[in-house]
C-alpha cells in the first residue's frame, strides 16, 4: 500500500470510536493513535523522533524487520541505523546459542543509552522471545525493556506500540501459536529494486536439533492471489528481483483450501511483468520435486542458485536429525538437478558436532562435499537448544573433537568452493547492481544469477540495473570485473 493510500485511510479513522475488531483495520486505528502520541512527544522535545530496527538471523527476520520499520515510519518516526535512537527494537534469532548471547550482550549497551535518554523506548521481538525461559530472564535482569512480543503477533505491532505510550510497565505479549495471516500492512523495504516476500510461515519438519517449529509454529501458506497481488505491486514500484521466503518453500500450499504446489506458484510468479529475477529459500531435500526441477530448468527468470541444506553426510546422523533422507538420496537428487540445470550453483548448510557424531561420520560429510562441490556452504558447530530432542540425547560430542571435525569440514568446503566458483573466470554474465562498493567508491557491487558477487567500475546510477559484466579476475568467492556493453535501453531512466 502506498503512502498516499495509507494517509487517506488514516484520515477517515475516528479515534473517539471503538477500535475495529477486524484486521488490518484494527492496526490502522492504532497506527493513527501512535501518530498522535509521536507528534505530542515531538512537540515536547522540539525535534523529530528516531527509531532503529536491528535484525538478527535469517531472511525471514529481515522481512519481518521491514514490516516493523514500515509501522514505525508511518507512526512518524525517522528511521536510523544508530542505536542512539528514541525507539530501539531488536528482532531476535534463536537458532544457535550465540545468537541469544549477542542480544543479551547488546542489551547492556541499550540500558546505558536509555539512562542518557529517559524518553527512549526499547522493544524485543522475534524467535528468541518464544523460547522458554527468555521472558522470565528479561523481566528479572532487563527491567528497562518496554515491550516484548514474539513471532506470531508481529502484525499487532501498531497496537502494541500504542500500549507502550499508554502504560509505564513492561508490556509482554507472547502467543503460543496462531493461524492468522494479516495482509496489507505498511512495509519499508531496505532496497527499492529487490524485495523478500513471505509465501508461508512456520515449519512442520521438526528436525531434532532445530528450535524453529517451536518458535515459528506450524506451516501456514499465504493465498496465491495475495502473493501475486503483492509481487505485482512491487513490480509496479520498480522491484526487479524478488525472493520467495519460507522455512521450507517446497511444502508451500499443502494447507490451502485449493492446494497449489510451490512449482505451480513459481509458474504464476514468472508471468508477472517487470520481475526479472526470482529467488527462493529454503528448500528441504526431502520435498524437492521433479516438477520444481523442471520449472527451474525451463525458466528465464528463476536464478541459477539453489540452497539445499545437507546438514550431515552421514545417513546415521541424518536419521538422528530426523532429516528423512539418506546420503545416497541427497547425492542422487544433486545429480538429477545438475543434469537438468548444468549451470546451477548449489549452496548448503552443514552442522558439525551433532550428538553421537564420530570422526567417521565427519568423513562421510567431507565425502559429500567433495562429490557435490558446493559453490558455498554455511558451516556451523552444533548448538544445543533447550526443548529440542537433540538437547536430551546422550553422547554429546566434546568441544575438542567438534573443533577438529569442524576445521576439516570448513577446509574442504573452502577448497572445493574456490575451484567451483573459479570456473566462471573469463565469462560475461548478467549482474544486478546492488550498491556502491564499501571499500572502494569507484566500484559498484553486483550479484550474479548464481549468487556470486562481482565488483567492477561504475557509479551509483547503475544501482538497481541488470548489466552484463566480464568476470576478469577471480579473488576467492568473488570477482573483479568490468561492464560489457553498457546498460540495456529498456532499463535506462
């Protein structure tokens, strides 16, 4: 929804009446209330109020943060990257313990900032807030926090924000689950030319090491019509690349009244004019269908990149992880994908140190890495998450053994990935220019269809354009290049 439409909608709302019971009308009622509170605070302080949204974790969280930013901006806050703001919100992750510790560590900094600025408000939301024990710890040790909410009621942010202005005590609003999907709320995108789109929420897989199904809830797919409508609006607003987001996009549509496969959704998305690139994540190997491979192979818009989490190359460990595929099945799937899409870039996730893992299991993982030759891999040391089946398993692996295995896996990943990516040297490929290079302002940074980065001479006018780039020099997971052939006429301003 555009700013003018939001303003017109808010103008018609009577704050003297009762808040609507239906969504999203109820949230727009509270959004108007928030505007009045922000305006009153501005008059008192003699300046505009600022807000900072800090995101921890995955692309799902990044998209949620854009929704939070949209509400804050429409409430009258000026968005900033500085935590010395009048409203600070941490959108948290809890996949690994170090994510929790990062949040707790930074909360101490926010407390010191709040002492300097008594008008400052602090909010916490996201997956970490759904974890057992977190709320009790926050109430006890971080009493300066004003608002705490979770993953299921993010659509209520305007209503919760209004409550923060109206009440002095900490507000805690955590839901155990939900079947609600609320559409048409404000969003402030980080990039004008690309955007994430939630196609589903939650997860039904219950991998034994993973906390996500417990904090994100069961799978809920959005209506195809709502997804298409959102993407059409994004295309009309200048977006050329979209990323379809879900904990397991391959199981999209199973709970819809009229089921639609993920491959079927991709076919519909591809028809939208203005969208030049389609990405998605994440895919679970057990659900990746022949239909999806066929759609990807024949598509002119779906990017040549597939993130396919392996987690372990040992069938024994995969069974303990409740991944529901074997080493052999994963390798057969990769072979099928590569046969259909020879130029595909495969990336993955790998966990080292799962309970009961032996050096022989680690060697099985290394064997898969060498056979698949991933373009990149996110390699993690197993993190014990309270409440998951793996946390109660015997044979937790010692830190020393885990580190040895992790180092071997990481070394193998880096060696094979370098060789895999280096094969692109000397080619001319299309890149979407995303930003001016942080280290050298004479360069811009673009992303290839296969997700590899390339830096090349250019100016800010190229940002958001898809251009041909000659991959001149391989530098280890990225390229230095030069633009070939200029900007296509259809993309010129």
